């Protein structure tokens, strides 16, 4: 299967590397990360995990035209760059191409549907964790399941099943999800609890369960978000969601969250699509979200303070 990974950051490189290792024809496309792509083409992608590392041969490019039409186009860019990314990826999208988003946040689907038919779109969430260490090198920082679902109710001729099987053969634990909208919201709740706090306090995920004060703030942000989600017509158990957030923190204890990685590099974060989405939905449903609003503001202040965390 020819697979085009759009966005060769930490997570995109992880998925691309594992799929290439399993024998798929994988292309890592990133027009910005030129040094990273050059390192991969010259010496392969190095994936660190625990006390070992592995070098994997995978194709990289900064020019989408080199790929041709792909069977699967998977987006791993940050949410604010979705529009630009899908426009740039269109030369790799043919009539039978499936376009998969494993991105964080709410509002991604609306952007993609402006450029790709709903029958070609797949939405998913993943609990895999990855950290970009240096050009050509990443750390597989946490393992967890990936769930993928279709947005169209029409049949797809088994194409989703084929993709899920391909991921599983690559060692990426993956399942078909019938109610993908609910799962996207559930993943949002996890990110609400983890990303902003790790970015603001410059800590790895595990600190949010190890530090009593941070744990209390995390719980407050999630409970506030749960009220908003309930106002959107979805029911979740607060106890179960908080337990899940804490379990993710434990499973990815050594992971540097994607938002903290962005802050350290002075890059734009996804805060408007995570905690910011809770604030917007709260306003729409007249539900106050002071804690999430504060977290949004604090994250946005970090780059302006020169706050590249050490």
C-alpha cells in the first residue's frame, strides 16, 4: 500500500517509520522540515524506545509531486495548519484515496470536507506517543490503541478494514470505531487535561499524576470541559474520564506532550482547537469555562515571554 504521511513531525514519523518497517511504501512529506527529511533520506529514521534504537529506511520528500497518487493520505500536522496541509496534499489524492486525520482537536472535519468528499474521509484518534529528538531521530514515548472511523454512511468496499489490518501488521494496535465523533470528543477531554498544563509548567505527562497540585488543576479543567460536552448533547462519566486521563499520563509518563514540544520550539500550538474549543462551545451554550479560558491565555503568553522551556 502506498501511504503518504503529511507532516513528518514526531507522530507522523513514528507512524511512517513503523508502516515502512512492515513493508509498506511510505512517503514522509514535509515541505518545512527539510533537515529532518534530508537526514531520513541519507541515513534512515532512527526510532528510540526504552534502551534500544532502530534505524528504518523510509522515503522522505519536500515535494508532493514526487509521491504520485497514494492509497492512503494521513494527516499529522498541527490543527492550525490543516487547511494548508490538505491543499498541499491534493496532488497525492486520487478517486480511490482515503484521507485519514489522526489530529487533535475539534473542527478538523469541517476543514477537510471543503476539499475532499466525505466518502473518502476517515477520522481517528490515537494514544501513541512520540517525541522528536533531533532531525532524523524520534523517541517512541508511549503505546496505546488507535481507533479509526468513517464519516460517510455509504459502503467503502472494505477499504477501512484494509487500512486497519495494515496498521496492525505494523505493530500499531488499531480498531474500527463506529461512533468516531464520540471518540474524538473523548480524546479532546484527555488533551484538555494534559496538553496545556504540561506546556505551562514544562513537565512530562507523568507529572500530572505525581504532583498533587497539578493533578487538582487537571481534574478541574476536565470537569469544566465535561459540562460543556454535556451541553453539546454527549454524556460521559466524569469518574471514568478522569481515570482515563490519569491512566494516559501513567502510560506516557516520559512523553513530552506535543504542545510542550511546540512551546519549546516557539511554534504555534493547538490550544485554540483543544482548551479553546471548550471555551468556544461553552460560550455557545452559555456555560462558563474560567479555568480553560485561563489555560488558553497562559499558553498563548508563553512564546511572547521567550519561554522556550529547557
